[in-house]
């Protein structure tokens, strides 16, 4: 395995290595095991002999001394100094007892006397003496001490190289420390102890100690520098001891030292070097998991480094390491289960197990590949062993798949699972035994799961459908075989899930119903079996989910309610069972989905909150469980949706943020996991929606673009996955909305046309899926809106009519589905607004009336739903306006009063929500207009006064809100006009002056806003008219001149806008009324109108103004 963390194969070959081969190298090996007074040891002599062979192979002159007393040990050191003088590299190895007394390290010869500490010091060799001897021989000195034995003064028998107790020491005397003490850095000397300072080492169960065995394996590693070789020794001992023993290295060498020749570092050695760089915290995480599950360290370290898990959070690492641990355990289990009759295959599998245990994944997989090749060759050449060889080869591929999964390499696992399932399929009808049959379906299950993770739903479908067909054949062969019936239930549920993702909802429901049928049969046979009860609960939930997808909301609620009853019964049998608690949370969410689709928002909220409570409690207990954390993110998402529907956008953004934090962590754990990527996109989409509602369009655009990027990749990866295609459609819709809000109509149209194309393809695939038709209706409606904004009324009408036809058919097909009724009403309103814009209120009014009826139906079914009530209020206001344009004023008044009642109901639901207060202001404006149209100006005054009060209330909430200040200005203007109509001139003047002051403030806040500027001109004219009514013509003329000046500015600034020219004509006419000789004003107004007429820009309704002005000027009116 090549560690991605390292980035390249480690080749430690430098030019200096060639020179090292010509060096003189000497080594003194001392072994002491036959102690006179201390506990004898088993391995030191073996250790010395084993290392001697290694060193001779590296061109060392080796001097070995075994079982020497102190005198002979010192003589050996003296002889070594004489014989080795002038060497380039000198090495000392000691195997035996070693202790630290009063901070000084001692090597114990065979005659060491442990009667007391003082006596022990007198009969032992100080390490410093041995160090000096070696250092005097060569400029590079290497000291290897395999002498840090397990608690040498504990007395009795010990597994380590321990000494007997110091019986003559007084009680106050401090005992020697077990193990060797820390060595300070010494120039020119490299120390390697078999254990860390103050720690002890094992003597080993074989012929060599763990430290010496590692030295034999790694000291001569080709191409590595000396310190790297000893790092390999260190990490090898640490790994094989499962963290119990960690050798200590202290180097004072001034330069690189190469002991062996050129070479490439093996996979196992790459792992050991990479392990050395890990932090203690990460080591502790791995060691804890390995200890808990009784696993070797290396496979976990290899998975950690291969997948770059050290960069993740502890929680993220824990999840992925657990997955690696489980895959390793599966490998071990299957290795025991899949026994081979061929000793060559068995031996290769055994070697692969050893390599996997050492973390050498590539080596393990290569060995298993060789084993599979042996079976493959034999099964095609020897007919008599065809069946057994095929099963053996398949089993080897299953082992290889688990090895790949331990390394978190899903692509390699998929490859081997494909090979295994293909082999099983070859012999499935040849009487394979029950164990092999279940191995086949297990392989198909794993293959389907990994294909879904990889984003290949078609391949997952093939695996699951093969599995279901095989299980069904087993059940048909024996309908009372409970194990195969359960397998059929599970396979049908998995198959239905994939079919649902691909958009085949009818087929998915058939699969789920089959699973439910068999689960019911099982439950009838064994009603007290909790496993069978849960099978039924899962099946019922699946049926409920598909019913919801097919718009059978009542049927969905019925199924999920039944599933909840089963889940609650199971939980009652075991209240702490994690699976049962998760089932409760899951089912409550599905009940909430069904209730929300039926318009029962309150019931949905209760269900979602219950699910959230269970999810939060589970995460608190099991914070590292990825499934539980992902489920909690779903609960946050549902609660966030409810907060959005309540217009509590800050709280919704916070809740979606909690979900995003979980999903980002889970996606980082497994970047190739496509369902987790989809979860991320959903979250980005929700956050973008809320940011749009809050007016933060830049942030909304970034969020939706992030969602779009993920969804485009997923949709391209698997075009058959209709869930992913639907997700892309949603992103296109959101991006279209943002572009539309920014007046980028070309980009908006492009996005919605892409959405339309996807929707049409999905409808063609499954015409019975009403939800897909609803998506197409949404795209068509928005295309119509965009084309209307682009000035293409014909294109807009075509798209809007198509959307209306489709949506009306949906409402007729499923009248109990609120969203279909609502969508139809929206389309009616959109077409009506197009008619009104074209001056055709007669065509618009019936459409708006039907829209009002639809919204009223929904509001009647959900009287507490603010969203529905707002829709009704907006439609009622538009209806009143259309009726007034048709001079059906009494009907308009009735509708306006009904709209006011709706607005008041909204405020009762939430009196603190400014949007509802503003809705009431708009409704009062429409009511006042209707009353004026009816000639009831006194009632209109009351309505407009109430409108003014609403405007003041809004400005109390936000005194600096320009839109609300503008609304209050309009209310004051309308009030002034109504007061004038009742003859209350003084009150009218006051209202218009208040409006003028407010609009002057608005212009000062935003001097380039033409709307604010025009409104200021209108207020100047209204004040002038009110002053004229009081015969104050001089002051009136001042205000009218200011109005005229503003209108001239606007007409000049926007020469292509005919309405500013009409405003200028009106201002000239109003000034003329105040003058004794208005000839100049009338001439200028007439010239403007005739110029517009000649250019073809004069609106038709203003053609009659021309003869009126000509008549006033005494000019011919017909010519």
C-alpha cells in the first residue's frame, strides 16, 4: 500500500551511501543469561547470535562475548578497544539485565550481586564505561541495549529478564528503577534502548526478544539511514506489542549514517515510519479502539494514514476507524469460515492474514489475488474440482474485498465483490450448500451497498435484484424457511429503495408491498419474535414512504402510524435499545412529513419535535456514532423547515447550521460517499433559502452555488438516479429565482429552461408520478414570469397557460393535496396579472375569483396556517382591485372587507410579526379605494386613518425603514384626498403636509431613487391643491412650481419612459389651474403630447388629452 500521506515511495538512497560501503565497521556483542545470583534469562545468547548474522552481512567485524562476569566483561571492552582501533563505525550490543540505580544506568554481568543496591553497583558495569570504550574506537558509535526488563526487582518469576529482590537494603533505601534511565545527548553516539526510559521490556515468547527480533528485521533495511532503520525497529516493537512497549532512541550523530545499500522501502516499513510522526493523542485513540476490540494496531494505523484521517476531528476519526476495525474483524471471521483444501491457497491466505495484521494492505491483497488465481486455474482445468474451486476462489475475493474495506478503499472492494458474485452466480444452480448460498447473498448485499456509496444506482439495482430473485427462489423451494423469508424481506426493501431513487415509484411500492406481505406472514407464525416485529415495522414504514412519494398522503399517515405502534411496542420490551429508539425517531419524522403534506402543520411540528428529542438524547449517549449523528441532522432539517414556514428565519438559519456542522464532518470522513455529498447539498440549499428570505442575496447565491456544484456532479455521475435529477432540478429552480431577483432575466430563463427539460424527462419516465408533474408546473410558471418581465407577453402567456392547465389537472386528480390546489391558484393569479397588465380586467377577474376560492378552501382546512392565510389575503386584494377596474364596486367592497378580516386573523396568530402588520396596511388601502369608488368618502377616511396608524406602528418598529416610510406617505396622501372629498380642507392640508415631510426625508436618504423623487413631486402638488382649496394661491404656486421642477428633472433623466412625460404634462396642467394666464403651460403640455403621439409613445388612454388642450388654447380639435 502506498500511503497517500507520504505522497511518494520512500527511497533513502544518497550519494554518501556508496562511501559507507568502504568503511571499516566493528561490533561488540555481549550477552548475559546464566546469572549466578539473578534470575536466569532465555534469549540473550540467541539474540546476540541472530544480530551477529545480520551485522556480518553488513560487513561488520563482529566480536561476540557470552555469559561473562564483570572482570571478563571489562577485559572484552579493553580487547575491543585494541582490536577495533581506527574503525569508522563501532557498535555495542548488550542483551541481559540492566537497571538504573540513583540515576545511573548499569549493565549487569553474570556475577552481579543483587543482595543490596550498593553491592549491585559494585558488581555491575556502568553504562558510561561501555559508552566511552565504544566512543574511543570510532567517530560513529552505536549502542543497542536490550536490557530494560520487566520490573527486575519484583521478585519471583517474571515474563521479562528480571532480577531477584534486593533483600539486604534497609527499608529507607530507594530501590533501583525498573528499566534504564534517560540518556542525555552524547556527541557521536546513538543510543537505542529496548523500552522507553523508566519502562520495561518483554523477553519474548520465541527465540528472540521483541527488540532484537525487530533489529533483525529492520537494521539492514536497504537504502535507509541508520536513524530511520531504528525508527522502523521502534514502531515495529510498538505495533507488535500492541502499544505496550516503545523503544527509546537518542542520537548525537552529526551526520547521516547509512548501513546498507540501495533499496525501496517496503509497504510495511513505510507504515512504520509514518506512524512515528503521529501525535500522542492520535496514538491513544488507535490504542484504545484496538484494546477494546482486541485488535492489532497496524491495520488501524494503516487505515488512518491511508485515508488521511489524522486531519479529521476525533469524532470523525472514530467513525472511520470503527469501520476499518469491523472490516478487519469480518476478514478474520471469513478466513476461519472459508477453509481451503488446497494447501497452497491456505498458505497464501495465511500469509495475507499476516500482512493484513501488519498493515501491509497491498501485500495482503496481492497474496489473495495469487490464491484466487490458483483456484481459477484449477477450476478450468480440472473438471472434478470445478465446484469446490469456484467457491474457494469466490471466498478469496470476499476476503480481498474485506481487506480493501479495512483500508477504506471502496473501489477495490467493489471490484472483488463483483468477481465473487460472478463466481457464485456460475454455480448457484449446481447444488451449493446453504453456507455458500448465504455467502452469495451477503456478497450481493455488500456490493449493492458500496455501489450506492459510489453513486451507481443502476449497478446497485442489479445487485439487489439478483439478490431478491435468488432469495425468492429459496423461499419458493421451502416457504417455511424463516431465514430465507427474512432475507427476502430485506432484499425487497433494499430493491424498493433503489427503484424509488430511480423514479420507478410504482415498482418500488410493489417491492415494499411484497416485503410487507412476507413480514406479516412471519409475524403471524411467531407473534412474539421481536426481530420479526421489527422486520414488519421497517416494511410498513417503507410502504408509508412510497405512498407519500406517490401523493397518497392519507395512506402514508396510516402506514407510518401503524409502524409507530410497532416501534413503541418494541421499545416497551427494551427501553434502552438503541435501534428501537432510532426507529421511534425515524417514524415520527415520517409521520411529520405525512401530516405536513396533508396541511396539518401543528401535528407535523409535534412529530418533528419528538423525533428531535430522541435524536439529541441518542447523540449525547453515542457522540461518535455516524448513523445517529446523521439522523439528528435530518431532525434539525425538519425543524428548520417548520421555522421557515413560521417566518422565524434567524432561528431557522441557526438550526440548519447545526445540521450542516454534522454533515460536513460526516462528508469529510468519507469524501467519496455520494449520499453524504447529497446531504450536504440539501443543507446548503436550505441555508440559501433562508438567506434569501433575510435579504442576504450574496450569501444565498454562494450557498445555492455550493449545492448546485455537488448536484451537477451527482446527476452527471448517475443519470438514472431520479432523486439526484430531482435535486438538480431544485438547485436550478433556486438559481433561477436568484437571477430573477437580480433582474438577470437571461440567466434566470436559462436555469428554468434546464429545470423544465429535466422535469419533462422525469414525467416521461413515470407519467403517473404527480409530484414530478408538479415540478414541471413550477418550471413552466416561472418561465412565464420571466418572459413577462422580459417584455414577451406572448411567450409568458403560453408558459403560464401550460402551467395552469397542468396544475388544474393535478388539483383535480388529487384534490386533497394542498400544494396542488395552491399551485393552481398561483397560476391563475399569474395569468390574471398578465391580463391586468394588458388592460383586460374582464379576463383577469374570473381567474382571480377562482384563485381566491382555492386559497379559501385551503385556509378553511388549515385556519391556523399563516402561510395559507397570507396567500388568501393577497389574492383577495388583487380581486378587489380587478373588480374596481370593472366598476363592480359593491363586490369589490365585499372582497376588501373579507381581505381585512383575513389580515386581522393573521395578526391574531402573531401580533409581533411586522409582515402581518404590513399586510393589514395594504388591505386597508384596498378597502379605502373601494369605499371611495362607492362614494362613501367618510368610511374611506376611517380606513385611511387606520392605514396611517398601521404605517406609524411599522415605523415604531424600525424608524429608518424606507419602504415602510414610503407606505406611510401613501397612506397620508390617500387620507388627505379622502378628507378633501368630505370637505375637511384643513385636515386634508395637514395630511398632505405630513406626507410631504416624510417624502422629503426619503429623498434625503436616497437622492437617486426616482420613485422617492416622484412621490415628493406628487406631495408638493397635493399640498398646492389643498392650499388652493383654502384660496392661498400664492403659497400653492410655490409648491406647484417645486413639483413641476421635479417632474422636469425626471422627464429629462428618463427620456424613453413615457410616464414621466405624462407626469410632466399633469404638473403643467396643475400649475395652469393656479394662473390667470395659463397659455404658456398649456402650450408646453400640448407640444409634449403631440410629440409623443407622433413618435408613437403616447399611451392610448391619453389620446383624448390632446383635443382638450387644443380647445383650451382655442385651436382646432379636428384636423
